[in-house]
């Protein structure tokens, strides 16, 4: 199969070029978790073929992330290109010994590269002069909120933070909205959308699960910095973070060697500590 090279842009700006790109990406083979580990080892040794293979296997997920940012002034092609650069950065930095799937790690890099590009190169569209300052402020708030909470703010949240009337916020978001959508049917005779052409029936991780795993990884990082060993173990087990299902209080008590009442107290203490951390609170709420 012809390998798809990563470039700064995807060529022309038409929706047909995006459609063709998505169709090409959907043909590229996925790799198993075991293959990811081997590829990561080879990448660390300077194997460019391994880098290309790992990147190609995950290009479809970049589109899923890029779709979230279509309304902030960039074309979908540009967003995908920037996301692809983030994907390459992630592939070069991925540490296979941490136990996470590659895409769980890469989603953060993809998102960050897109946000950085938008922030540095945001193109001002035609707006009334009195709204230009509003656009700059809303875009700034949008990016900062997205980076901190790893989700897009609602128009109401943007209005509160920027102290701009919510109707003006909606107007500006509408001006920024791009016509192209990967949810648009690829032809008039089928209900298949551009996003559905990316889907691989053999893939165990659709984007919603990938995003959940990315949030989970960030949540665990904050927990490691915030909680002591027992609190960390209890919170992980109680909520089933990274597990198929939560652990019962009796099981946790037996594993740690403490009473059920003490386990309950430590759980409450751990939750309180996480809620005292603004980012930890948001991630805990979003994940649970």
C-alpha cells in the first residue's frame, strides 16, 4: 500500500480534497498495542520507517480532533495538517514503558499543536470594526479554556469569562464557522459521512474512547502528584480508573490492610484533595 507522507498542508482547499484525504487515511492499516511497543522501541533507535508506520496508523484520529476546532478560523485542511505535526511529535516522544496506548498519549500533542497554530496564525475574517476586539478576546478565552479543561467552552461560558453579551459571542462564533463539515454526506446517494469513512470495524478504540483514555491519563498524572500512596490506590480502585469496573470496598480494605471505615475516610480525603485542584476537579468530574 502506498504510504502517506506528512506535509504542512494537504494541497487544495476544496471539500473534495478533504474527502479524498479521509478516504486515503481510512485505507492505512492500524497497528496492535504490541506493534506500538515494538515501533516505539525502533523509533528511539532512529528508525524512520517505524516512525512513518506509527504515524500512518493513527492519522484518522487526527481528523477526529481537528473537527472540534473548525469554528475558530482555520480550514479543516489546515487543522488536520497541524494535528499531523503534533502526531509526529508524539510518536517521537512516546514512552512505551508507561503502559498507555499510543493514541491516548498522542491526543494531547495533536490538540496542543492545533491550538498553538490557531493562536499564532489566527486569520482575522471580515467583521465590523467594533467586533474585532471581541473576536480577539473570545479566541483568547476559547484557547485558554480548551487548554485548561481539555474541552471546548459553551457560548455561555465564553460570555461569562469574557464579559461579552452571549448574543455577541454567538454572532462571532457564527462568523468563524466554516461551511465544511466532516459530518456532511460524501455523496447524495448514501448516508455515509466523511467521518464514517475513517472508521475501522476492527479498531477497538473509537474516538470517544480515545479521548476518555487521554483524560484518564492526565487525571492519573495529577493524582500521582496530589495524593499519597493509599489515597491514590483507593481512588483508582473505587472509581475503576483504568479498570474494567470499580473495586468493592471490601476488596480494597483487604488489599491495603485497613478497615472499611478507614478506606472510606481516605477516599473522602482523596476526593477533597482532587477537588481543591482546579484542573483535577474538572478532570475528575468529566471522567466520572
